């Protein structure tokens, strides 16, 4: 084992041993939730390594830690990796196990492995003369309410470029869909079921809407395609109404999930729903719209992206821009106009799974690639703009 290898594996071992399950998951055993333990560890780690670090509380007991190297007034690149994990009932979740070239443990791939890659890169860069302010954000609550990234960007920090370190198998992800949830309620007239003609059945009205939504969802699949993401999609995931068979129900709620392409807005998503229901006679209201995350679509023409692409090509890796179906913290910096990509070691397929694991080689390679990216050029603000000024 090389010194770097040994260092990365011991750091990952320490982080996995500190439970940081997202408290949004009610099955998590008592005493395992929250980012407090990992946050305190990182502040000590930074202190021991002579690295700048600062704690920001996104909510009481929900810290983010920002770490930095390089000149303060230089253009800044932020690598964000989250401290919280998703609870699964994997065996010995907090003990890192090494087997067949993989590290196994809760959070190994999502997202403590990518966090270790960023920290190893930061530690090496802190000893070099670099032209970039290299920031690492250990964020909180990525797996539930995204409290951390929402708290930090743009209120606390506004970096020039952002890499969200999530497992992409070292592919550059420049695009993902947005996600929204819309709730619709139908209303009727409640009467005893023996008096059917006097009532108005809210479930029958909802059924009409569900059929129209299904037809629209099918039509979306034949709609405009994004080269990396395909089409918009829509799914009716919840229908709730009525309380007993002998009552004509007066209310029914439908909840649908809309996965949107870049360019869609809360208004255009609402317009899709309104259009889907246009021919329906049912009495309905849109009662709630939750636009959780906007889509990501970063231009590969941004020099930061092009630079990482050439570094991947040099390393013999796939440098093509990729799209993924899931949303990440990236929506937040992208929303405020910061060029953002998702890039990190490990396979998302093992995240949230019973055997969470990350390839040791990829983890080490990710740290190397980040160091190479930062040291590859004399960085200017214009390296983070789609079109040079
Ligand atoms: Zn993650």
C-alpha cells in the first residue's frame, strides 16, 4: 500500500465509524443520526493539518463544514460532498471492511468515499502553491431536505465553479432532470351511499383526472428529447380519498411527480398539468406544488468543464458529458448561475443498498484527478464562464 492509499483508507475508516444517518429516516437506530460527529471530526482534522475550516449551522445540530486551501482572492472552485448517509440494515454498518478492491460500509460510496477523495486532494493542495481557492464543503441533509446546500449557496458562499462529488464512476455529469411534486384535489358532495343521486363522488372525478394524466404522461414520452436526458416524465404516485364504502366521498387527492428537462420552470410544469386536465369535467383544484430541484444543464464549453475533460482523456478515462436521471445538490449553485457538474468516484448503483461499497482505485484516482485539475493551469475568473468575456 502506498502512503496515499493508507491515508485515504484510514480517513474513510474514521468517517464511516462516525454515524451520521440522516434523521429524516425514522428507522435509524437511536444515537446514529445527524452530522455533528463528522462535523466535529473534520474541524479537528483541518486544525491538525493546518487547513482553514469553518462551521456553519444550517439548523440546530445540523452543521456544514467549509474547508479551504489557496489564495483567498483567487477564483474559487467548490467541491461539495455530503456528510449524511441513508440508513439501511447492512451488517456492521459503521465498520469499514476492505475486500476485493472495495471498501464496504454505510456511506462508503454515498458520500463519505467522495468526501475522502476531496479531503485528500485538499490536503495535498494545501501544501502547494496554487492559483485557485480550492474549497471543500462537507454538507448536511443532502438525503432529505437539502438544508446544507440551501443554507450555504449563495448566502454564505458564492464560488465561481462547483463540483458536486457524488458517485458518477468518474464520469462528468453535466445534466440531470429537475423534480417537482403537484397535488390536486377533487371535491364532491358527501351523502349516505343509499342516496347516490343526491351526492357527487370525488373519487369518480379523480378517476377521470387520473386517466387524463396517464394519457398525458404517455404523450410526454413522445415529446421533445434532450440529448442526454430523454423526455419529460410524469407519474401519478398517490391517490387518497374516501373513508368507507357506504359513503359517497366528498374529497380525493392525487399526487404526481414531474421529472423535468432543462428549461422547464415552475410555471411551465403547472401549465403541463393544466393542459393534461383541460378536457376534464371534474371539479378540481391544484392544492400544492413543490418544486424540489430544477434541472441541471451545464455547457461543456465552460473552460472548467473542458479542462476536466482533457484531464480525464489524458488519464485514459471517458471524458464525454453524461446525463443522469437523479437530482443532486447541483440544482442550487446552477440556479444562481454558477457552472456546476457532478463528478466523483464510485457507482451510484450501490448507494442506499444493503452492501454499500466503493472501489479503492477510483477513490484514489478521484483525488489525483482533482489535484491535477487545480494545478493544470493558472486559473482566471473567465475559466468559469460559458462564453469568455
Ligand atoms: Zn449522495
